[in-house]
C-alpha cells in the first residue's frame, strides 16, 4: 500500500454550540513524524480523541490506511495499529511497570497465550525489550503510578510501543522532562521511526518539535492556521502572530 | 470427623466457592449484590438433574454452572450500561427477582422447596473448592487477568489501548456467575433441601462481606473471608447474640484501614513464598 | 374490590415513598447508596411501636422515632460515610451495609426476633367508602406521608438548607466554590433521610399492627426499587413511583398470587434500569453513567 498512513479530511468536532475543531485536514505519511502545535485550548487533545475514537466526529473523515475509522469503537481503532499516550497520564494504578508492558500488547481477542503466565514467552520478551529501550529496567516491579513524572511518561510510551502500532500518537511527550531527557527521547523516537514507526505528536516544547518533526500543523482555537516544514512554519507571520509571537 | 466439623467444613467450602464468584466479577470493578441468585440457579438446576433425571453429580454441577454462567452473561450484557452503584442496584433487583421466581415456579417446588438429592461428601466440596481456587490462582498470573485489572483500574484507558472492556466485563460476569452456580449445586447436594429463602439478599451480602473481609485482590482472600464468616461465630459463642454485629464492625474497620481486605499479595507472599520472594529480589536488583 | 385494592396499594406506596425519599436524598446529593436507611426504618418502627404500647400518644411516638432514626443516621454518616467520602462510591455502600448488620443485631438484642405486636383494637376504626373501606391506620399513614412530603418539598424549595442541598445536588464543586458548608449539609441529609425512614417505620408498624427485625431488608429493598423506578435524583419521580409500586404489588398479588409480588416489582425495576436508567421522571441521562 502506498497512500498515507493516516489522513484527516475536514475533521470537525462541535460540543453543543462550541466548535472545538474546525475543518482540520492533515496526513501522516508512513515513516513520518508530524507535529501539531498551538496554544492551550487550540483543540490539540480533541484531535487525538477524535482519531482514537474517544469522541465521535461531527463531520469530515478520518482514514487509517485508506479505511474510514469513523464510528469504530476505541478498542477496534487501537487494534488497527494505533496507540496513544495521554496528556494527563493514564496509567493503571494497581500495576507495576512490567505489568503495563504486558497488558499493553496488542490482543485482538482472547488467545490461548493469554492464559499463560504473563501471556507467554513472546510477550515477556517484548516487555523486556520495551523496558530496555525506554530505560525502565530498574523500575520494573515498581507501581508505575508511584514513579516520577518523566518516568511515568516513558511507561506510557513504552506501553503504547509494546502494542506494535503502525502509528504512535504522543500527547505532550516531553512535558515534565528536563532538556537532557527530552533530547534522549528525541533520539529514541528517531530510532523508532527508523524501524518504520510513524508518529503524530502534540507538543509545547518548541525546540523539541522543531528538531524532530518533518512536518508541522498549527492550530489556533480549533482552526488550522498554517502548515509546512518546521522552518517554514517558524517563519510564517500568521503563526508568529498567533503563537510564536510571544517572545520565545 | 464429627458431623459438626463436617458441617462447618462444608459451609466454608460452599461459601468460599460462591465468594470466589463475587471476587471474579469484582475484579473488573463490578459489584454484584445478587450472586445468591446464581447459587439458586446452580442449586435448582443441578438438583433437578440428579433427582428427576438421575444425572451424575459431577455432570449436574457442571450443568448448573453452565446454566448459571449463561444467565450471568445475559444479565451482564444489559448491565454494561450501568456502573458502580447503579449496577449494584440492578444486581440486587435481579437477585430478588430470581428468588421470587423460584418462589412461584411450582415445577421446582415453589415456596415448599425442593428435595430428594443424595448427599455428597465434604471432601467432594473441597475438591471443587480446590479446583476453582487452583484455576483462579493460575489465572491471576495470566495476561487475561491483567486485562481484567486494567478494566477495573481505568476502563477508558483500557479501551484506548485496544482491550475490549465490554467483552471482558461480560466475560467476568459470566465466569463469576458460573462459579457461584457450582457453589449452589454443591449446596443443594449437601443440605438436601433447598428453598428460595436460602438464596436471598442476606446470602448475597454475606458473599460480598467474605470477599471484602478476606481480601479482594487475591483468590485466597474470599476463601479466608468465607472461613471467618463460618468460624468466627463458633469461636465467638460467648458473645453469641452480638456476633453478627461483630461482622458489621469488622467490615467497616476493614474498609477504613485496609480496603484490599485482610489478605493481599504482599501478605500472601510473606506467608507462603518467602523463600521464592527472597530469591526473586536480588535477581531484580542484578538487572538494575 | 378494585377500589379497595387501590386504597391498600396507596397505603403501602405511601410508606415506600417515604423510605425511598430517604434513599434518594443521600443518593441525589452525595451519590451514595446508604443501605443503613433500611434498618433505620426498622428501628424507627420499634421505637414508635414501643411508645404506642406504653400508651404515649401517636404524635409523640412518631416524633421520637424520627428523632432516634435521625441521630442514628448522623452516626452512620460519621462512622461509615465521612471517612470514605473520597473513596469510590462502592466503599461507603459496603460500610453502610456493615452498619445495617449492626443495627439489625442491636434490634434483635433489644426487642427479640419475635414480632412486636400492637393490640388489635388500636386504630381499628374503619370508614366506609361505598364499595371499599379505609381503616383509620391507613388514613393516618397516607395523611402523615402527604404531610411529610409537603414539608420536605417546602424545605427543599424555600429554606436556605434546601437551596444549599439543591446546589450540591446540581454540582458539588460549584456548591463548594459558592461557600456551601458541605460537611454540615451532608449531616443534614443523613439526618433528614433517617427521620423520614424512622417515621415510615412507625407507619408500617401501624399498617401491619406488628414489626419484626427483618422488616427493614424487605421494605428497604422495595424502597430502593422505588427510587430507581422514579429516578434517583428526582423527588417527583419518587412521588410517582412510590404509589405505583404499591399498586403493582397489590394487583400482582391479586392476579398472580403472593409469590408473584416481588417478581413484578423487581422486574419493573430492572426494566426501568435497562430502558430508562435515569428513571421515569429523571432528567439527566448521565445519572446512570455516574461512577
């Protein structure tokens, strides 16, 4: 298949009389890293909730691998190969890091292996790999929700990664991380992209976004105001006015 | 073994199995105040099979469990629209409805009750308890159980990582119903006489109390709770008139200071697998 | 015959309405099912009947029952609700279940497990209504229920306590921002709901001319059904559902026998939960989604 992995055409979401997202169109090519930026309340998280099926579209279309996902329930969409993290971290309070990485792996219905301890050797292996890649080995048996903020974000990302998604949706991945941690993460995400993973991310941290993304979309109050390569967006006067205009 | 001891052991076994049914349902965050109804279905179905169709006990117990499980799924499906207290109230209504159904369902004796079963051995009850407990202990280590816990922890997040929360909740409901059905079938063949009053709201709340007291996060907890419910009154004879109040107080106390119940994973590890736990720890340290 | 059934059904319905209002008050405001209300109902019945048997006038008995049940209601709040108010709502449900067990044991120990009976000649005057007749006890029950509902409605609509309670029911967080003293109002809700249940207990005692320690569970579960059918947060819904359930009960006994009674009532409850989880008159569909 050659088309884009994810394509939004005029995606619109209204809550009552309020338009949270108006006519957003964007594509994520295979192996691409696309960023969505914009001030608070710009509708970025709404966008993720639409893509993952947490909200229903008011109008427009969302295509994943050319197939419309509108009306599909969240677990169905997830099983198509889409995994996300949350702005307000949503870890399972009763679970250790290792358990998160086991439960997060794509199921697609009950399998016999799910009855084995930890879901079988293949799953244990993938969880171990995830812990190595995301630097969580030292915390494997800690309750994930008791870890420092930055580590909790990593657990969320690792959980999403263990599902072997085609597209990873990251909601403010470096919030709460210091500069070095953010740089490490950028390296890791580039490596994942090198393995064929596509990424759509929402972020406030400008240097991080500019350095990582191939393509940027700017939202302001739910309305797309600009898009393009990071350098072009940075230079766009409309964007400077709406968002980057604040001394950066 | 004296008849008295046998009676106590049978009650613990029957109560323990039924409480495990509540435990499985609670594992997905659903509180059932109607599991006595599933006991009733298991009891009447199995009793009817052995008495009028001469079916063997094991087959009758399994059939009772199956029927109970099917009803559990049928109840569990519509109940998906309801959460928390609303679900608890719906199960309460279902329990009362089932009890009154057997009250006017004359083919199974109605208000006069049903009898004619042949008595089973206490050991049979405990073998069943062992099987159910064993399966649940093994299951607790599986990924399937992790997915149930995920639904309990955060249903929205569980859906978004691709878990079919609906199917898991209904499945847990059906499984819990089937387990309570096993208990009911054994109840019928121990007491030899069953009537709808055996399976009322009080029975349902007893099962919930057993789970909350004994421990709602490990399978051994509900069995411990059922044991306490049977044995404490026997040892508290000096306060015989107040023993139920003691349970009420204990229930509140547990909820206030130790919500996971008396037994939890840590305590269980400390009590049983100390050596293995000690081995596991340096292993974990080594990796770090 | 038909009219007689209606009278009997409405009498029973009046009692259910009061207890259901007790449940609904706590449920609507705090989102908690206080199972102990069922036993406050029973204790109220015992207190009232004991005083009636000791030749105190009925109003005194009713007030005493209301007072005792209200105080016990606050005790339940302090012991079982307050420490768990931040826990998931299933936790206080279970702790109030613990309170129920304790209260029932207390009643058995004070009054014994045999029924406490009123002399048969008390309130046995009957009024002729043409084809039916209504006993003095039934008149008293319905009159007291109507009076209490009116007082409660007035309280909720007019008094500052009522306004604050409604504010909390609408939105707990906003109410807190407005400076509503949630702690005192919570106690008030538990006390009022206890008092309603306690009075209803005296009334059921008059209705059956007897009371047992086990009447609480039976009537309490029915009252929960009434609350659900009417809509857990709707006072008007409860006022509709109480008499409705009373009538359903009476007529299902006539047409299907005594055993069919509970089946019909709980069947109706489940039907409502499935088809209209917000209750017959409940406005917010979100009610059923509250966790």
